[in-house]
């Protein structure tokens, strides 16, 4: 007179379900930690990118200032040479 599922089989299935639920919980926690770490690394990358852009902009400004100063000095030198040439005539 065996009808349905035995108590032993039900307990075995409950044990398997319990283990799977625990494994799911552990994997969800690991996934959340990995997600948190990824978001932290992404923020660090964004911050580093912003700092790099600031540095590049600063270097560009310095280069432009150097070019302007070089041009200014060249104009002064040309003026002095023109004055010298005029005086020595």
C-alpha cells in the first residue's frame, strides 16, 4: 500500500531545497559585494578621468602661455633689431 511520496523522500527534497536556498543566499551576497566593489572602482575611474582632464587642460594652458611669451619676446627682439638697423644707417 504505497501511495504518494514517502516521508523519507520529502525530507530528502526539503534538505536539497534548503541547501539550494543557502547557496542562493551566499551567491546573492557575493554578487552584492562584487557589485559594490565594481561601483567603487567605477567611481575611482571617473575621479581619475576628471583629474586627468584637469591636468591636460592645465598643460594646454601652460603651452599656450609659453607660445604667447615666445611670440612676445620675438616681437621685442624684432623691434630692437629694427631700431638698431635704423640707427646704424
